[in-house]
């Protein structure tokens, strides 16, 4: 009878040790890769805005994750048409910081700024007007396009959704830190 119960504490010790390793393996940081963010933003493009006379079309987004600063950005292709005729083509690079909307469990780009704009078909004296127009248009669009939405089907993302502490961008990843409490 003694031999039967001698193994029980030993087995319980191994079980506790194994479960402790599982708890420590459950990190409180989620790393979203550039590919994760790229896949999300592609769903919302192309985007067109304007009126029947003048239209802007933004397409081919490429996610940009800052290496040294807490920045996130998008490189996009820009097409401008007037009365159905192409008047300008080019690309732009917008940089901002990630922002978390808790009610929607979604990340957006906060205060996106045009960092680089290369447009063919725009003269130097039109460039400032065009850049101002693009700045307003892109700031409006990009603050409404989600970068990433946390998913309730993923246990770690469900934890992060309710207990998010910080968001930062490092080494080509967006890192989401959350509390395990």
C-alpha cells in the first residue's frame, strides 16, 4: 500500500513542473510581422476619392515598419485623373505611429505624414498644391484604414484585446504587450 502512494507525489511534482513551464512559455507579447500587417492593409486597397471631375486613386500598399523608431508606414501608388484622363502618377510614403482603438480592438496609423512624394506630371509650381491635397486626402483615408484587428479566436489576441499595455515597433515587427493579470 505504501508503494502505491509513493508514486503519487512524484507524479504530481512532474505535473506541476510541466504546467509551470507552460505558463512561462506563454509570453505576454505578440509580435506582428510585416507580412501580417501587409495582408491586413491590402484588403482595403485600392481606395478612390474625389468627384466626377477630379479623382485620386491609391493602390498597391506596402507596409513599412520602422527599425529604430516607433513608426509604421505605408508606401502607396497614386494616380490622379481629371475628366477620366490621367494627369499624374507616382508614389508616396506615409509614416505615423500605431494607435489602438480599444472599442474596436483595432490598430490604426496615427498622424500619418507624407515623408516622400514622387509624382510625374506635376509641375514644380503645382507640386505644393498637389502635396497639400494629397496630405489631406491620405491623412483622412489612412486614419480610417485598420492596420490590424485583434481576433477573438486567437487566445493570445483575446488576452491582448482586454489587457493591452503598450504597442511599439522594433526590428520589423509591431509588438503588442499585454498583462496576464
